[in-house]
């Protein structure tokens, strides 16, 4: 008779479930790496449970991306003798069921930071522990956990420059993890859905522009990063503001879905990274998650409470004209049409279209955030919230209330030959009908400033 195997040996290790969420990659995936290092078998699982995100279930463009990203992840796993198990939620019941079917004794996942997702994770962890399962969670989405990046008083940051200094001084991301060498499958796979059965793609196929513009998946994410570092980053400071040229990284949807992680981007930048303008954009993403973690109400409410009294104007007609790129303001309409066609909009133009909506039109910023949420392939609750509140002036480190982007001067400066506008508003040259402006830029700016001044003078409010 052979002696008992020592604890921790293959004979004593059981299966581990890896719950994929917004970390749809094999490289530098801490949860996957931990499971592969400690378990006899690895059970990768994706749970389709949009209800876990509350009011922020994936929008139409995000669902399109998710469909192809899940297919790419499954293909990558199959190349290594594994597969992606796809099940319907709720998550706790699904994980318990799969654990019972596979003999798994632990569940590993990478953290999410959106309010509803955090609450879901707490509920799932408590339920799994009551069932006798071990729970192991990891940071696979950020350079620094939000709870660890506090100011000298132990409080969260509300100013980006101070947060940037702290992170650049103390962040030391470890070397990205490789793809696990072995992903041993369970003895028998539980029943799985197909990606098609989730019905993530639109019934009426409006997504041709998305398909022509993007290739979801981990492999595409790494090609995009390599191309950016080798050909674009040297001119990034200038080119990033020019919407007619390919000057940005195009990594935002890959980062949102976790097809690539920020540690991988950090290390790809190399020694020059800490001084690069692009790294500061990566830290802006960290700042967005920092704020959403510490101020979860800001997904729907202003961080600065005085803005609850701001005199917004709810105009369905104005909102509809803005959404459809029919405002009669060429740069704004170009941006909104690019968004509708490709699921993405250049960042400089995002600021311009947002400013027109919330300042010139005085439409609540939440309306714009909702539209972006449904139409952006990189729709990210933390980034979306921070950026809309920044433009509206009601968030942390916000743009001054008197900053109102002028779409005409912005076009003259950043699209001087009109190439971007001509690409998306061709009727300006063809002579076809183009709408008259729905507002007077100067008069609407003055109206916005009056509204801000009145809010600041309201008794009992601290601006």
C-alpha cells in the first residue's frame, strides 16, 4: 500500500471554478492562474446574468462586443484542451450547481467595482461559504485596489493630479502572468449553453459598422497594443486630439472587457512609461474606478450635492436631435454619427458633444450617460460616470462651470481641414439637406452661465 499523499499534492487537490466576468483573457489573469496552480481540474465559467448589474446591464453595443469576445475566449481555452462553460444566472445558484456537478471545492474570480456587481459578489461569496466552498478573489482589472489608494488623511482622492502623483510614486505593478501551462478539464463537463443562445446580437442587423471597425478578443487586444506602442505612441501627445487621424490607442473596449489588463499596458510602455501622456490616461481610468468605488451613488447622482438643484431643461426634441446627429452643429453631428456607426467616438469629440448637451442645451448629464452606455462598445460605468460629471461640472476634479466647449472653435483647432466632419456629415459638401442649428451657441452659453451662477448663489448650498 502506498503511503498517503501529502496535503496539497495532486491526489488531494480538487477542481476549482474560475468565474469569468469582465476579465475575458488567459494572459495575466490572476484568478485563472491561481486555480490552475492549485487545482486538479479547472472549470472556466461565464454566467449570463444581466440582472446582477441592476440598472446598468450591458447596452446594445456592449452586448455585440461580448458575443464575439466570449467566442474568442472559448476558442483560446479549447486550444489548450479546455472550454468555456456558459450558463444562465443567478450567479450563486449557477456556481453551486456547477460545483456539485464537477466536485469543485473552490471558486476563483477577479474583482469588479461597479456598485451592483460588488453587492452581487458579496452575496455570492457569502452563499458559497455557507455551502462549504472556498472563495478566492483577485485584482485583475486595476493597477491599485481603490481601497489601497487613499490620501494622507486616509480618505479617497477627489482631485486627479494628487491621485496621479500618489499612484506614480507608489504603484509597482508586478510582471504580467503568463497563460497557465496546464488547464486540466473536469472528469465530465456540465451542460453548457452556446454563445448564440444568449441572443446578444441585434435582431435587426445594424452592426455592420461595428464589425468593420473592431475585432473583439484577447489576440486583437494584443495586436492593438503592439501597434500603438510601435507606431503611434511617439506622436500621441499631438495626435490624440485630432479626430481625423488614428492617434489614439483604441484599447478602451479591450480594457473594459478585460481582454487585456492595465498591468500589461504599463509594462508594454517600458521605462519611458512613467513620463508618457498615455500613462496619465491609464491613470485617469484608475481614478474613475477609485471614485465609483468610494462614491457609488455617482453613477446616477452628482458628486457635488448642489447640482441636485441645477435647473436642467428636459427637451425630448433636443435630446433626439443630439442622439441622431441632427443638431445642425457639424462637429457635434459628426461625433454622434461616428458613435452610431462604429460604437465609438473620439475622446476630444466626446467632450464637445457632451458639453453641448449639458451646457448649451441644459439636458441632464444622466441622459447623455445613458445614451453612451447603450451605444459605446467601450461603455464602462466608472469612466462614463467620471467623464460626464467632469463635463457637467458636478463631479470630482470637474471642469470649471464656465468651461463651455465651442464646437466651431474646436473644429477649427482640431479638424482644421474638415476631414473628420466631411467623413461623417457628407451632405455639407453634396448639397443635400442639412438641418439649421437647433440653438444659438452664444446665447445658449450665456444661459448656461446664468444657470450656474444662480445655483452657486442659492442660500444654504456650498458650491
